């Protein structure tokens, strides 16, 4: 400390001691116990430590309390009746001056007309005219009656369309009759209140109802149909002779389709008299006959063909055969399985045989059967008095003996015994030599256990081989 400004005689003791201080400017000096001035060590600069932190001290949060720095503690509550000067300035800055004026809503000047309002001074009526499509302008000065636009939907009580009709309804206002015509007929009244079914009648196609299998066809045609079996065989005649076992009446239907009657035709002779003379042609011919026969008298059916050309179905048919004993009208239906009770039937090389019934139907584009016609197929066989197509064995056994010294073949049809020759070479495994000559010029393994004939002896032979050397 330096004290100055006192007269020498009036200086206090501290000042007089200060005068004794000797040192450089800025040097720190002090006094020892004898009052002599001595130099002192300069003190450190700044605070050496603060709250355990050394070095340059930088204030940190928590170093001081609000009370130490003169602040309000955290969480204090201001009295809202009082504001700081700054708070008052901020609040007053947002207020209008005492001389300001207000304009009406939408007006650009004070006291002008308002362009909008919460409500009208005078209430007005608005009623929609459903019959009008006009628009009405409304500013609140008068009542209005506007028209309409758009289409009222079903959910709002409208039809949802502009046709004046409902899109859907529980039922029709007027019931309607629904009818079917053509191949199916029927009708029913319909109002939409419930589902309906139409009783339907299919139109008759003209085909007789029933079964049409092979057996049914025979039944439906009143017996077996006999068919000539020389179709397509030129220069032949199918002849079938029926000889009555007792006096009778016989009725039947006939049918023929052939080449011109001058060439191919059906002829029928009963008890020696012609009852149908040479009938035929490409257009099918048919008819019905009744004949009387005594015991052992015959009726002969003949379908004759010339040497060329086929036409039509190229055959004749006898059907619906009925039999009556003596002079009785024919009533017994004749089938394949009962005909021999009344007649002895003899066929020539070709004859008339029970046909195989095939039902042919005509179907229109709608799937309806419009026509049924039965076709009878004649059996594919040839009937001859001296032979049959096949047999389990020959009537007369025949002998067959092979002639090993012959190479001739023998034809065999069962009418005679035969002695055929041979062909090929019998192998060693079957007891032969396997060779076609007994002369060999070289020895091979095929001669094993055989005989080799050579002009010189071989160098070796297999066991069992005999070699004959000749010159």
C-alpha cells in the first residue's frame, strides 16, 4: 500500500514506514519484524481454485443460488396484477390507440355498409318449386322460390332416373302372361311378387315312344325279319324254301330295294303259283300277302341278281310273319326260335336268314328324335348243303404222313388223307447233320459228332467226328 499527501511531520507511522520502502516499480515489498522494508514474493494472479476446480474458473450451473445473484427462485409465481416494465410495454404495443375507429363487416371505411352479417334484419322465406328448374338469386332483401336440378336418388325417395319409372319394385303394377311356343308350349301369369314355373308340353315328333334295343325291335316289328344275304354278289340268287308241316294260312310283309326290275328283283311263289312276280327298283317297294298252304306245300322266296351293278339296299326282306292253323286267320307271330315248329326251311347257296336289327334314328338340330327306322343286317355267311363255315372236328378222320424222301407240299381240306414232303435242313439238335451235303472241303465245328469227307486227312478232329478220306 502506498500512502501519500501528508506533511512529513504529520505522517502517520505507516506512512513513515512506507517512505522506507525501496524497490522497483510494481515490486511487492513488506516489513520484517524489525520494521525494515524487505521484498515480498508476488502473489498468484486470479483465484487458484473454486469448489474443487483449479485453473481458470468458468461459472457453471449450480455454482450460485438465485438468492446469491438476486434472482427469483425457480417455480415462483408472479402476481398477475403487476407486470414488469418490459411486460407492460409488450402488452401495450398490441393495443389500438384511443383514437381508432371500426368499419362494418366488409366495408373499407368506418360506418360503411356491411358485406356480411350473422343474420338478416328481416327473415325471408325460401321454398323449392319441384316443377321448376330455374335458379333464384338471394341477397336477403326478398323471399325466393328456386327450382331443382339433378335426379333424386332412391335413398332420398326418388326413382334414381329420368324415365319416371322405378328401377325396382316389389311387384309389377299389371300382371303379365309369359308363354312358350314352338317345340315347347305353356304359359303362366307373372307379377313379380314371387317366382313361377311354366308347365311345359313338348311337341310330338311323330316317333313312337318305347324301347329300341335289338330285342325290342324284334318285338315291335312283330317277329323276326328274314333278309336275303347275297347283297353285292352279281349273278347269284338267294333262294329260301319254306315247306309247311301242316295245312295253314301264312301272312307276311315283303320289301325290296334293288337295281331296275329288269335286272334284280324279288319273286315269291306259293304252292306252285306266283304271288309276287319280279318286283324291284331303286325306290323301295313293299307290300303284304296272305297265302294258304296244304301240308308239305312250300312258299319260295327268291332275290335274283344279274351279273353287274348294285342299287338301293340291294336286298329283299320278309317280316311280320304270322301263322294260322288250317283255315284260321294268321295270329301266331313267327320268330327265329319257333319257325321250325311250323315249317322246314331250306336255303340254297344264298338264302334268307334272320336279320340283325339296327335302330336308325334321325335327330334334328335341337336334339329331338324325329324319325326311327330299323335296318336289318343279313348275317355274313354262305349256306351250302355240303359244308359249314367251321366245325369242331371233321366228320371223317383223315391221315397225314410225312414223306422224308419228298419235297412236295400237299393241299388239305379234310376231304382226303395226305402225304406231304419236307423242306429245310434237320439240325444236329434234332438228330440231323445240319448239312445239306455230305461232302465238305473244310472242317468246321458244325460237323461235331458228324462225318467229314475230305481228299486229305485233317491235322486234328473233334472228339466223336469221323473223317473219310477219298481220292
